[in-house]
C-alpha cells in the first residue's frame, strides 16, 4: 500500500525558501526545542548505516569566539577586509548555528561521494525541520567552511573531514522574499525508452 499523501507537507516543500541569517532577530530555539528538530533531521539516506557525519551546536559565546578566530585566520590567509568581514560576520551576527561535519568512513564499500551526499542531505533536513518547527534557517558555507585549518581549529575536523554546512537557526519578523526558481522545462528530461 502506498504511503498516504500529505498535502500540507507537499505545500510546505513547494513553498520552501531561506531567510537570510542576517535578518534573524536574535530569538533562537532552546535545547528542548532544537533537539526534536535535529532528531527529525537525522532521518536521511545513509547507505550502510555509517553515520558519516558529526553535528555541532554552536551557541552565542562559541559563535563570538569563532568570529574572532575567523578574523585572525582571514588575516593569516591574506584575505581582503570584505572576505574577512563575511567570515567573521557569519558568526558574529548569529545566536545559534548547527555545523554538519562530513566524516566519511574510509575505506568502505559505500563510496565516499555517497557519504558526503548524506551529509548534504542532513544539512537540508535541518533547514526543513527548523522551518517545519516554526523557525527560520539558512545553510551557509563560505571560506570559513572550506579552509581546512579553520575547520580543524574551530570544529575539530580531522584529516578527511570537511564542513558540509553551517546552518543558522532563529526567528524573523517578516516573511522571506522569494527568488527566481529554475524552470523545470529547461532542466528536467523525460526518458521514455
């Protein structure tokens, strides 16, 4: 028997959009509100049941510490003020962020690419679960996610581990503006034979 339809869930996904994290008003879910969001989000494809990711919850004091680390590391890298400001600002403005560390199990018969894809699915599930629970969320990366030295220092990312996403969660005072979406007729190909 097929799974029963859920028009409300379909409508939710069809209208999903991200709020820019810089528009969050500072109100965030407490631990009791965040734990069910994360628990629901963990229901992602995970071939081999490897759990090829780690999840870090960053609260305000940790985010401010990481903002300072981003300034220092950005200067070490020789980045310009704009890039340093973006890296620093992502943490400085935030009041709660969830970091997903992709941690593939190597070697394993499940290809590393599928394990990394599971990490990305977890990021998207966190965003959707946060919205379904009444919060706004935005999945960000940037140089702070891609610089291995920063990832090791800030998030204890081991060799072979990467930052899949930094998901900021909070409350907003207004609806997010939508953006242009892909035209399905230009990207979906139906193969009949």
